């Protein structure tokens, strides 16, 4: 049988299909060349919109209103200027063209995984965690010698030096993450294996059985004393991490303007922590923090200072307006604290009479009174040697009734002398600050709970931790407030402190102090 010839469409169909494909590719290429600028601008506009959305999210809520008003004002001015919308549109297109450029062709893509050195570090961490996060009864252990570290480490980052800067790891459900001792062992191990000399933060997620270790950036140490934007009753103890507090304060450093997150301590009749205890090593900045608190308190109240160290650190405040007294001797300290105790009682009586009569509290009762005690343990030893009562017993009334009388007590003492503090000081000073290098046990004894970060041995002056009542522990950097009369103080710091000091005034006569004390005793009787 003779074979029939194939239809013409089937005989040369492959050639027609090839030509059709070539025409389609040519048309697509031409359309791509024509529409490439449009794709370029669309990608740039998308990136600009994303950047604006991230900037709006990162802006604090208290600054969004002024930012929105400023943006609306700029748009209104551009709309009213001749050819303003045209130039604005051209500028937007130029920015979109620059933002939408294809950067992938110019920059090499980063590798998808860790290199050999980073892999060796991760495997070392994994092998070191095996004795702590595994047990022989586990049929399928997550941590085992020679196991797969990628199963345990869900995410990781490295710094420029090749050390781990962030690590998230999973741990088995039977690990006792609710015990502080078990947590501490794992944290010490990760701290040692990841590199010492840095501060690490450990976040335990008991529900998801995950631990996140993050290397914290150092806190700024160039913040000097200045007038902070705070309300009456608010005192800035220092500055902390941006993720620790939902507030920022505008600061001025020469010609630079910036915002930093503060640790604000609130005092007054409605404060839950009306008194403060500061503990630290010698030279850690406890006196600097007391001096900073005194300068802020003088804006709205009166200050009484008792210095047990007798080093003259508060000589710049002597005779200033609002400074009632600066005492460093035993006799003067006892007399001033006795007056402060009677003054607290007088304020309570005056406030009670005003409430019974249906009147507001007098102005002298509503004006804050600050009692600052720096190293009272030294005065206690002198009083015991002289057969006198401990001056700390004279602040029991201000500590117990200070909230109602608008009296605030601040006590600063060294770590080695904390045992000499009275029970009243320990009980009523619920706001705590620990400065300088300290062991985890010392920090826990002061703050009540261990911090979530690893303390380092070498820290700048004024560096430590703060905890206000039952709240979380914050890293703290105290603003530089040195003694302006010290020869070692720089000129910038000296002028910053001198600019905050009130004007000189005549000192309060001792006869007037005794008269006020006698009047308070008579009113109590």
C-alpha cells in the first residue's frame, strides 16, 4: 500500500511554530524595553512607600502629630508655589528612579548560609549545650554529640568580627526553664562560648521552648547634665535601651539634637515607689546620681543633703536657693534629720487640718521636700563610737509617711556597707539602682531579681541597672554630673552643672530651724 503524504500543516508545522515563538520573544523583548522605565519607577515608588511606612511605625506616638502637621504644611506650600506640583512630581519621579535601580547587578548576593568559621562556632555552641539540654531517656534527642545543629538553632546572626551577635535556639520541653539555677547555667555557658566583654540579653519563651540571645549595644556615655523635659514629680535617673521604655526625651549635646529613652522615676502622693536606694562600688557614680537628682529636685522643691563621706562633693550646692542645708558632720546631720522628721509631722498635721476644713493643702505642704543621704553608714559608726543614736533612725518618719507629706528620701550606700542600713530604709526604698561592676548575687540582693543581661566587669562610671518597684530591670547610664569644683572636671561638664545651679541665697538661721521644730512638737502635743 502506498503511503499517503502528510498534511501540509504537519509537514512544515515545526518551522511555523519556531517562527511564531521567535516573533513572540521579539515582541516580549520589545515590550520589556519599552515598559522597562515604567517597571523601574514602579519598583522605586514601592520602595519609597515601604521606607515611609517603616519611618512612620518607628516614630514615637507623641511625635506623630507634629510630623503629620509638618508634612501637611509642606504639601500646602508646594501646592501654592507656582509650578510647585510640577517640580514636586519631577522630584518624586527622580527619587523613585534612583530608589528603583537594579542594585542586584552591582552588588554580589550574600551567601545563603554560614561560612566555615561560622559553622564551626555554631557547632561548638551546640556541642557545649548537649550536657545541659539532653537526657539519656530521650529517644529522639534534640541535642546529641555529633547531632544536627541546624535543628536546634532556628536563626543566627554574626557581627563583623565573626562572633555570634544574635542566636535563637530551641530546647526540649523537659528542660527545667522555670528554675533560676538551670537558666543561669545555660546563660553562663552561652556567655563564655560566644565571647566575653560584651553584654548579652536572654529572653526565655517558656511557651514555645525557645531562648533568644542578643548582644546589646553599649549605652551612650556622652550625655551630660541638662534640663530634661519632664513634668513636676518626674526625675530622670538615666537612660536605657530603646526597647525598654515607651518614651524618649529630647537631648542637646553641643550642636547635636537627638532623642534618647529615659528611666523616669515618679514621686509624690500618688507614687508607688516614693523613696530610692542607690548602691554601688566606690567610684561607680552613686554620688553623681545623687547630685543629678538634687539638681532636678531644686526646680520644684527644697533639698536637704547629709553627706557621710565628708568629701565635699556637694559644696557647689551650699547657700543655693532651695538648698536647706548641706551637712557632713555628725552633730549637723543629727540636727537636720531631726528637723526633717518634725517637718514631716508638721506637714501631716497641716494637711489633715486642711482636709477636715474642706480646704486644699497649704503651699508649703505641697512643695516637695527631698532628703538626700549619701553614705549614712559612716555617720552610724561615728554615732555608735560617740554613744549617740544612729542617724538612720531619724528618717523613719519621712520614710513611712513621706508619700502623704510630699517628702522623698534618697539613700546612697556602697555594696560593702549595705548590711549597716536600717530595716526601715530597706523596707520603704522600693525603687532601687545598682551601679558599677557587681556580681549577679550582689545585683539580685539590691534589685530583688537578677537582671536579664550579663553584667560585665569593666563599665564606665554611672553604668548599672535600675528597677522601680516590681517592674522590670532596666540597663542604666547616669548622665554625667560631676563636681564643678573638682580640678579633674572638664570645662564642658563644669559649665553644664554650673548652668543648672540656682542662685545664691542667704542660709537658713539655726534659730529659725529650732523654732520650726519646737512649733511642730507643740502642735503634735
